C-alpha cells in the first residue's frame, strides 16, 4: 500500500497495533479503551514531559501535544515542510504503518525536542484519531497555510 492509501484506508485502531509491544502495553494501561486517542496521547506525554525540551510547553503536556499535532499536520498537509521525508514515503510502493510512524517521528522529533521513540506512540495516536477521513478532507479541515505562515 502506498503512503496516501495507508493513511486513508487503514483501520484507525491498527495504528496503535503497529507500535512496539512495550509502547502498546503502556498506551492501553493509560486507558486507550476508555479514553480518546488524543487524551491517551496527552497522558503518555505527561508521564515524562520533564525529560523533553520545553518547545513552548512550559511543562504542559496539553501544549506539547498541540505542538506535536501541529507538526504532524504540517507533515501531512504542507508542501513546504518535511519535503524530503514525504518524497521518500511517496516513492515507496509498499509502506507499512510502522514505517510511516517511524518516518514522521524521526522527522519531527528534532523540531519538538524529544526522542523519536518517545514520540512514536503519540504519532500513532494522532493518526488513529484522524479516522478514515481522506487526506485531502483532513487537510482542508485542519491546515491553513496562510494562518500558519503568519504565526512563523
């Protein structure tokens, strides 16, 4: 499956299943079956936010989550961000969810100032929260290039 298809056609729950066993166990221990993916991601982040760069978070997992989510949206929707990584994904014919999570985590981890292995579950949960919406529809509802450029 190619990058766009895997984003649009994957069962939302399967994004968590692509994580390492220890990550998946913690995600479920944090209450994924009872909470939304976004709430679970915030819990994951709050478990050890002190070991990460502030990235404007003022030690708040809520703000840190929003910053990570913003970077994921840029990755998926912007033509001006993460071009090299997206080009690599687009050129591949058979992409796995685990690989997509790894590429996105590796790309944005230096931007948000945390390790990619710490970020991978958050990326998987964010992708899970998108559901089965088409990439085009998702970007139209979550990404506004003009307002983003004003804030940079």
